[in-house]
C-alpha cells in the first residue's frame, strides 16, 4: 500500500464526485482478463486488492482507486523472424517483393496466431484523489503510465480537468539554487545523491551517489554551470526521495518511525491495517506535496480556474 513513486496533478476545476458517485462511474469499465486473441485489457479493480470489496476506498478525504492492465507479451525478434520468413516464401513462390500492405497483413496474421500462446503481464497502478488539497496522486515511476490512468479515469467520468504543476521558477533552477545558496526549506534536508547536466544537447551528465552535496567536488560542478536535474532529499524526518526536474518523486521511502505508528493494529484485521496505512501515507504525502510546492511559492489550489 505504501506508494514508491509519485506523479501528482492538480485539478483546474474542483473535483466534486462523492465516493459512491465515483464508484458508479468506475463500475462502467471494470477490468476483465484478455481473451485468447486479445492483446491488452485495461480497467478498474478493487482499490484494496483481493482484500477489498469496492473500486473506491475512502480514508480522511482521500479516495483510493486502482487500474489494472493486462498485456500479452510477444517477443519482437520472434515476430520479426516470422514476418521475414513469410516474405521470403512469397518472393520464392511469386518471384516478386512483398507490398507494404502484404507486410502489414503478415504481421497481423502472425500476432493473431501467437496471441493464444503468449504470456501475460499484469500491472496494477494505484492513485488517490484528495479534493480538499486539489490533488490526484499516482503511484507510478512512468509518466506515461500515470497519464494512462488519468485517461481511463477521464473516459469513465466524462471529464477530468487536471494539469501538471508548472511553477514560475523551473525545478532544475530551484534545485540548483538549493545547492548554490544553501537555501532549502526548513522541513527538507539534502541527501547524498544528485544528477547534474551541462548546458546544451551534448552537454556532460554527472551522477553522484553517497556524496556530500556540500562538498568542494559538487561546488566544482556548479561553478562549471552544471544544473541539477535530480536531487536526493529527506523531508520532516519522515521520508526520503529523489526529486526530478519534472517534479516527479522517485524512490520514495517512508522511515520506520512513520510506518510503525500502525503496529498496534491487529495483524489479522487486514482491512483495518490497509485502511490505517493508506490514511497515514496519504496524509503525509499531501503534507509533503504542499511543503514542496511552497518552495516554489505556489499551492495546488492556485490552478483552479476562477
């Protein structure tokens, strides 16, 4: 239940659906497994997995949802080899080259033939909505997968007016200032990892790990006009993460002192433990995002259209 990577978005119009209303919308597009000749399926599943009974789980104003995607795995080299064999056979039998349309038909036929025997890859992507904080937070290390979830949600709701946060001061510029000017906010402390880029498309890329970011070596990179695109941070003695220049939060780790707050819950009551962990996690993530945006002098509610 503890999220590991975050992409967060703000609403440009208030999210007004209740838990029951949202659940009714999600019920219109529940996940079903792929048929033997289908390549992929995408739909909603129980928010708490096998322990849950609904597609929406609410805790302290946070609405948890989960999208499941099944994809049939067809190795590209195998498909390519089979297409080339078909083309070679046609050239021998008809003494001519295959047309573009024939090549495309060969590919379609081969995929259709292989799909019933293909392995499946199933992935779940969780997200939660908090209307009060004007946020939707997706647990994904890939922006594309995060946007896939948003697209599916938009499809079932009919509209989903969200946007990425675009502060006036670019994240790479502010992160560079944090190292140059030692000006990071009180709730944040520097970690021991960063990535620097030099200006220009062919500029140098420097990655440091287990390195004091206040050291002379780091200052040398900054003096050479390199700018920070990834930066390890700790927040409020509760979690650590990598902040990226698109405001993605990667490798999020909650400290034991936080996770242990729910240790007194009966381990046999799985739903109660999942509910408490989600409520605790979402509350801390909301505070983190608000603190992070404050460093950019913006709030999530600033993106609401007047």
